[in-house]
């Protein structure tokens, strides 16, 4: 398990260039380019330790996009507040390649539940949009069951990983609150992303977009946080883990959940330790808004859905999730 590193008081330097030790391995080189070529996005405090020197840069308000290798994607402007936050969280950007090593909830139970319901509706080869696809683990498993899956995410780095995992799938970098897609689908699945929509108008926009992207009798599958269980688990305790990365590096990750004004506030710390002893530390804080069953039913109904069902989360190790199903009627 990782140990939370307590740092000495920092010296704040306004927009000074950051120095980092020479990279060891491909991933470190990528991290070095990120730290030296662009400042951290909103809400992210960047700290770099090189020998005995420590430099900290304050957060700024703009988001810069880097060119990423891989297959081409359809891109559209990210406009909602929540989608912009999604593009800057270290899990979804700087440390996206460590995501699968740290997020280890099993894939099969969720995909089995979705596949069973698709086949029960007579859809053995459904066209499915994975909205908020992340690294594409669930999309890949659904492809292996014979379905056709399109990928959507606001994070270009996660979408690049998902595209590599699902090379035959179309990929769309866009905002789920205002997706720029022309096609319709027989089903949409969305895991976790709706918790990041903290504003009423964003929630309604996302569900309305899903309804517009589904054909007649299209099916919707959601995974969301349930408010009561989430609040009980927001105990303020640090939880730590670490992942071994290519090139002999280690990513140490610590997070703690807090509850403030009906929001789940998550404090995160990422420490990337290189083989040469250098390390970079990123602290990040963001909030989520869990759901009640009544809110889900009301908002889905208002968006035009019927046959709404909510049951205990599928494929989750904690009881704070709901598995939600709905249908867009003719």
C-alpha cells in the first residue's frame, strides 16, 4: 500500500517553468512533456520534486489540449462545467494510462446484465453508445458478445486508450450534455459519469441527449451513486493504493471522501515515483452529486423515458451504486 507523503511548506511561484529530472521510459517522458509544456488546469495544484528542490505552480483557469497519437476521432466542443472538469482530473488526463491498474471493479457482471436485457429485447447485435467510455473495458466486453459499440468521452486521453482497445469502433470526443452525433442507437450505457453532473440543467441536458440519441424503444443503462449509502461512506478517511507502471515507475494514489452540503467532495493525491528517485505530486479536489431514486424517476420521466427500474448496483464492491434501466417509447 502507498504511504501518503506529507510535504514541506511550498514556495508559490507565479507561472514559473517547472524542472523535472530526465525521463526514464516512455511514460515518464510523456509526463515530463506535460509538466514542462503546459500548466495544470483548474483545480489542480502541481508539485514537482527534483532532488532537494520543490516548485509549486498555482492552478489556472484554462485547459490546453495536447496532440495524442492513435486513430482519428470525431471531436466537438466541450461546453458544460462538469465535462470540463472531466478533462482535467489527473485520472482522466496525466495519469490516464494508470486508470485500469487502479480501478479494478469487475467488468463481467455489468456487461452480463446489459447483454441479458438486450437479448431479452431481441437485440443480439445491438448498436450501443458507451457514453463516458473511459478506457473502453466495458465496451470491449460488449463487443466480444457480438454487439456494435461506439465510444464517447470528454477526455481525449481516455478516448485514445479506448480506441486502441476497440479498434473497430467509432470514437467521439464530446460533451454528454450536448453531444454532436448524427446517428441514433438501439441502446446507451453510461457508468458513473452522471454523478459528475452537479447542476440540474446539466442532468436534464444529458438525459435529454440520451433520449434524442435513442431510436424507438431504445434502451438506457445507467450506473449512478445512491445518496444515502454514499453519504455513509464519506468518512473522511484516506484510502491508499499504488500501481507499478512501465519503465519501473510507481504511481501512488490516495483519496478521501467528505460530505458537504449534499455533495460528495473527493480529495486526491497522485505521486509518480521514477526509477531515478525523482517524483511529481498532484493534488486534486472535485465534487460529485449522488442521486436519489425519486430524482432518477422524475428526471428520466421528464426526458421521455418509461419502464424505469432501479436496483442495487451491478459489479460494484460497495453498496453505494444503483443499476438503472429505462426505455424510450415509440
